């Protein structure tokens, strides 16, 4: 593996995935500045070499520094990694997007569809920055942050419409433990990463209700079919959903207790309310925020997504966990 020349990267977001990806970039030989909203967290990262709130006990490379000043984080950055909650992206870019360099490549780690506009994160980035598709990329795959931060072997995809840019970013984040592949299907990478969180919530509900592997496997498989249907309608490459950004990410999210979406759904299945689970959770479960917007996006394109619809109804308080599972199984039988 060829080691790339040192690049300066700004990771905008000091949560678990942003910090873990900063570690990957640093391991690959890049200088990384993390921006965090809270000064006290940034000070703790600089003082201890760890992120005590999100990845306690994991030592970060010396190449990583942190700041709560977005202008300082973005100054001279060749690559800007966006790792804020998806529903906060517009507000954040409005606040500090002007500090992003005109030639910087922006990489989205976010997995969501914006409420109200039904835009994918790359579309929000393009709207607010004026950047062309050659400056906007997506990293997605089976990337549970704690496992990445522990440097357990993992793979992912870097998606960009410009294959040369995707290959450049691939080199920047190829470490001994992290293997990125390239694709040009940004739509498929984003959609797979978004819907898997919603399917993960449904699988978690099944787990919380005490159902076994047959039930969970059925939800995972039919969830992938729903994703592929919507992907076809909005221009994704169907092969993307058979790869790391599709099936790979879906399996990791639906099978691991480290998945915040599956864990959120499991607690719902055990009888807690959405508000009670949210109060117990430090990190955002993106499926909770995006299920309504994905359901609306599917309706706009005439695509049937019953699992997504039922999860949206559950989150809205219009359906119980028991009703969700019953409704999915009792639907009219049809060819697969």
C-alpha cells in the first residue's frame, strides 16, 4: 500500500463516528483537526489524547487535535469531513460553511434524509456550498465506531461521482485496519446508509419483544428489498445494495448491540416510550429522525415501503411495537 503525502483534514463533529474516522485518517498519515461544539470536550481531547464522552479508553494518534472554533478547524483543510447529526447539517453549514476552502473536498459521514426537503446529505451540501459533484463524497459501510476505533479490521466504500476523487480519498483513509473501496453511486451509498438505520430500529423492536432470528432475518431481508425499490426509483445502482454500503451496513446495524438504532428499537420493544429512550441516550439514533422523511420520499416516488412506514408510525406514537410486527406479517400475501 502506497502512503499518500500528508493531507490536512478537518472533521466537523466530535461524536463517536467522527472521532473514529479521524483516527483512521491519522493512522493513514494525515494531520487531523476535530471540531466539537463543546469547548470542554475539545479541551479534554487535547489534554488526555482521548474522547472521554464518546470513545473512553481509546488513545488517539498524536496527529489529532481538537478545537471548538470552526474557523480554526477548517483553516487550510484539504478535506472536510462532515460528521454532525444529519438534521443539524443545514444549520451547521449555514453557520460555518463560509470557512470551507474553495477547493476542499467534502466527505459526508452522515446517514439521513432531511426533514421537510427530503434531500440527501450530499444534496444539502451542494445547495449550501455551491460545490459540484466532484467535491462531494460519501463514506458508508459496516462501520460501528467503537470497533473502528479499536482498529478491528473493517471495510467501507468511498462514493463520489468523480472516480479520481474517490480514489484520492481512498488513499487518504486506507490504513492497516481500514480498507475502503470506491464507487461512483453516491445516491445508493447515501440511501443504503439511511434506510439501514430505520430497518435497524424495526429489528431492535423484534429483539425487544423477544422474537428470534427468523423474525429478524425476515425484517432485514424485506428491508433490503424496500431500500432497493426506492433506490431504483431515485437513480441508484442496484448493485450498491448488495455491497458494503447496502447489505454490509444493514447486517452490522441490525445484528450488533453497538448499533444505537437497534438498541433504541430494542428498548421500544421492551415497552419504553420514544421520549424515555431518547432521555437515556447520549447519541442520536438517526433512524428516529429520518424515518418520516424517508417514508415521505418513498410516497413522492410511489414506492411501497411498509417497514419504513410502520417504524415512522411507531415513532410518531400511532402504533405500538406489537402492532408493528403484526401489521408486517398480516399484510396481504404476494410474490417475493
